[in-house]
C-alpha cells in the first residue's frame, strides 16, 4: 500500500496538535485573564497588577525583627537581611568579605587558625601558656610542667645562711717550701 503525502501517522498528528496549542496558549490566558479581572475586588486587582516589593531595599526596618531600639546586628545587604556579626561575606558592614579560612567574630574578620582568643571558632580561648595552631590549642606542643607554674626552689635552711667559718688553726701556718730542700750530706771524714 502506498501512502500519500497528506496522510500522517498518529504520532505526527499529536505533535502538530500540541505545537498549535502551545502557540495559542498566550492568547487563551489573556482572554481568560480579562474576564477574571472583572470578578476580583479592587484591592486584589491592584496587588495582582502591582505586587508588593520583596526583600528589604525599600523597607530596611524589617531587618530589626521588631526590636526597639534596633541593634546593628542585621543589615539589609543586597536585598536580604544579613547578620553582620557572623556572615563572612558581610562582616561588620555590607560587602566586607573575610579572607579565605578566616571567620567573622563579632563583626571583625579573625584568623581562627592562629588567634589564641578565637582558636578554631569564635570566643574559644586557649589556656594560659598554650598556643593556637591549625585551630587547635596546644597542637604539637609539649605539656606544661605540673603543677603549672612550677613551684619556686626552697630557700637554704637556716635563712639567712651563716657566714663560712675561718680555717683552723687561726692564723694558718705558713706553707712548707716547695720543692723541699735536699738532705744535708754527712760530714766528710778526715784521712790520715
């Protein structure tokens, strides 16, 4: 059986119908929308036509969260309420970005890998005498002596010490001559 050029398969027919509906869809929506606008209240019509602005650019007071007096904890940054005391992209003020691996602690960019007052996280203090390395207190550091600090050495007993005693007998005898004198030779004998 030969197919004519005007006959189409059922799949092709469905595609043609779907494409034509999609082309007419904007016209159908506009026609139905005009009829429904007459059914809406005036207030609802204005809200649909001019919807309320989203975000905080035109209303920065919404970032105060109803607190009075407002705290400068949240600010409107790029149309969003942002906590500027802890956000690394808006630290202290909008647009101030902390360097990589640093954190925003109380609105100040701090290197928590090295700072002993903010070691590893904000407000984490290292013990006295311990350093902060890689965000850890006392990393690769010998333990301090126990108890810390070490006790001072004991003073000599009795305190104050007595002065040294002079040599005995006093005054000392003079030293013997050195080298010692050679022994005396016996007297010579007379020959007769």
